[in-house]
C-alpha cells in the first residue's frame, strides 16, 4: 500500500481505520471504501491512516445565519488537506432562530442527538463544528462532548454593522425598539421594515450581543475555538483565513488526541460565566451553559451564577446593554481583549487547556483592547455587577434577571425607593401564553398601570413546547405613549438575547410542570427583593392550596412526534433543558460501533 502521508504518529490508532483498514475483513473494508472514491478520495489515502475530519455543516437556505459556512467549508477543507487530513463535510439539522415554529429551542436537543449519531456511527476521527445562529453552537458542543472526539468550533461570524439614517441598528434589538416606536406612533410599518432590513446588511449571524454572539463568545471562552474566532465578521477576509487555520489545527488535534473532555472543565465553564457578564451576554447563556456543562460531566449549580458571574462588571459597550455592534467590537480586540482584561483582574483560571494546545493564559498574551470606547478597563466599567441575578420564592425555585439591561429609568421607577432600594411590589397581570398576551394587553378593563408586573406562563419547555422567547413583553400602548417603555415582566419562558427588557425569566419549574405560576392570578401582589434574590406572590398558604386544587392551566397538545418526545424527555431551564437520559452517555467514541 502506498501511503503519502506525514510522518506524524497519532496518540492511538484513528477510529476510522476500523472501517477502512480492518484486519481480516477485506470484504467489509471494500464495502466502506468504494463509494467514497466517487468524489476523489483514493482507497490508499483512506486506508493509510490519515485522520478523517468531519465538517459538521450547519448552513443551508433554511438556516441563513449560518449560510456563510457553505462557502467557508472550502477554506476549512483546504486547511485540513494541507495539514494531512481527509475532509468529509456532512449536514447537521438546521436551526434558524427567527423562523422555526413553535420555537427554535425545540431543535437544540434534536440537532444534538442527530450529530451524536453522525459522529459516532461514521468513520470520523475529529470534527469542525460550524456555528453561528443561537442554538447551533451549544447543540454541536453538547454532541462533541458526548462522543468525545477532537472538536473545534468555527463560527461563521456576525453580520457587518447595520446602519439606518446615520444610526447604528442592531439585529433583534432594532425590532424590540422599533415595536415601541410603532406603538408610540413615531414610525410607520414601512419604516419598521426598513429599519429591520438595514440591521441585517450582510451574511452572518446577529450583529448584536444576542444569543448568537454570546454563544460563539462562550465557545471561545471555553477554549473550543481559535482566539478571536467569535467576532470576525462573516464577510471579512480574516474569516476565511480563520476557517483555513481551523482546518489545519483540527488535524493536529486529531494527532494529539485533544478531545473536548480535556478542555471542558468546571474551571473553563466558570471562566465562560464571567465572560458572559463582561459581555452583557444573552440570558439564554444560562440554559445553554448548563446544558453543555452537564453533557461534559461538569456540574454548574444555580449559585454559580451569583458566586462567580454576578459581581463581574459590564466591559463591552455593545447592544442591547450598550451602544455598538460586533464589527466595531471585533476591531477593538473582540473576546480575547475582554478576557485579557478579566485576566489582569485575576478573574480567570488561566492554566486551562484550549484547542490551540496551549493554555488560555498563553493564548491571551498581548491581546489588550485597542479601543476603550468599546471594551472598557476592568476598573472603569460601563456598569458594576452585570451578571445574572438568581431569584427564588413561592412562584418558582429558580429564575434569572439580566442586570446589565436594567435601564437607569427602570431603576429610578422601581428600585430606588429611599430606604427600600432594590425592593418593589407590583400587581400581577397574568397571561396564558403569547396569544393571550397579544389579545389582551391593550384591554382597558385590565387597568394596567406602571405599578403592574406582566406575567406570562405556559411558555416553558413543556408548556410551549420548547420554551419560547416571549417574556420580554411590551407595555400597553397607552403607557408607551406616556413614555413608559418597560414594565417589570416575569415568566417561565425565555427572552431574546437581543432584548433590553429587565425581565425575570427562565422560571423553573414552569407552570406546566407544576410550578407556582400556575396558581398566580391577575390582581395578586408580587413582591420582588433583588437584594435577597426573592420573588414572592403575597398570597396566603390556604388560598394557595385552594387554587392548586383547581388544577393548572391547560397547554396546547403536541403537533409532531418530536414535540411529544421532547416534552416527555426534556427537563427544566434551570437544569439546562437537557434530556436527562442522554447524560449517561459519555465519551462514546471509545467504543467502536459494531459492523
Ligand atoms: Fe440567527 Fe440571530 S437569528 S443569529
Ligand atoms: Mg433567540
């Protein structure tokens, strides 16, 4: 057999050789080999022991945020070839945040399961995970963890900065802000559409610090991508170069047997939690980080968000918590510069291993920010204590509030009563799902005023199903016209990472799983104490018991097989919304599947 390959020796025999070079089973090997030769891979090459590198392709017409990967895959392949690997691109289940009904959250676990089977059941030695739109990042990292073959994240990158009439307009955030302008009568429907279109000027994922940017930044913070990978805009030359470098690097990782289990440690997850605070990152980071950690065998407890993340200041001036967008953030130094700042303040564990084969601390050398308008110094932040506040009480055991988007106006109205700072009471207006909210929010008989809290239930993993981004409810039009742009909100669903609403969300257990929101009634007073992390309905025990006996509100039936299975198997947002039964499968590539 001719073998034109490098002189490198892998740490152990690549698993793909069990398919293509199985001693005593030439019949089996022939069967595996023949079809791959159709597209230019030679039998010798497949048999001689080069690593086969999967490219998990998440882009397609149905997943436009990741569509750039269709083009980038050629650069990844060139890198893999040049480093002595064999590339094999294959599709993963697409996830498009804005378009998938009833919610894209349903598909994170579906894409996870699909990718696990692909990585396990085919002759793949290492994999490039092509990420972008929100759930495409955690789903693929979860799968790479379960299988535990060398894996590297290649983000597609964000869009270019969006501009409308000389003003920066960021994806998602422009929608929430324009909705309020529309309700206030400041813009027409047509202008609304134009502002949205202008916020999306190119290929790429959302250009705000929404869930997509947050999760790609988290992947980088975890050590799963080449430094700087998260924020290079999709159309930039550097994006293609990074794809090529990623392709080269994954081949080395295959030889080094550098697997996710060596990178994804409790320390690296705690680093990521701190980075999310400094970024003003999406509240969706909470379930996704917990999910990735659990699949990696790492425990992230509810207290970790307070113990490690809450006190970290907001350093990145980017929408929705700040002003700028990803293109400028990239030019300012991106995620490495934020982590450099955290490292100087002794906030990170820096001796953790990363995909570069070096430690995080080594990767961050010389990565100081170049634009202090966008990336602040640790001791001159945009806001102190910018992490997620964790709350509990008689309505739920766990919920979070993203403090970096609590506006000065909101603070003034609700959290500044002299002698009682951080505490407020509000009258609950309860909605059963978002249709109910849209039908009734402007109903005068509800008497909604600025001392109300808008509550939505039936929006969690079981109730929706999938857990919907609906908690960022806008006040009724009459309040917006008076200049009241946000009311306190609470719900068992999520909210968009691009939203600037100061909501209490991800409440677990959800009402459909027997959580306290099920017995809350419109008119009840709810007391929120941000200092103690408490949220309680002021309803006495006997009355609560009486209401519980009336049963929980109904939720819609399942409309597809996956919805039914998802509801049966998926846990609550506090616990990452993972399928618990899947957690017992770890490092499964160590066992070769039978022929
Ligand atoms: Fe896909 Fe925001 S909608 S990245
Ligand atoms: Mg979203």
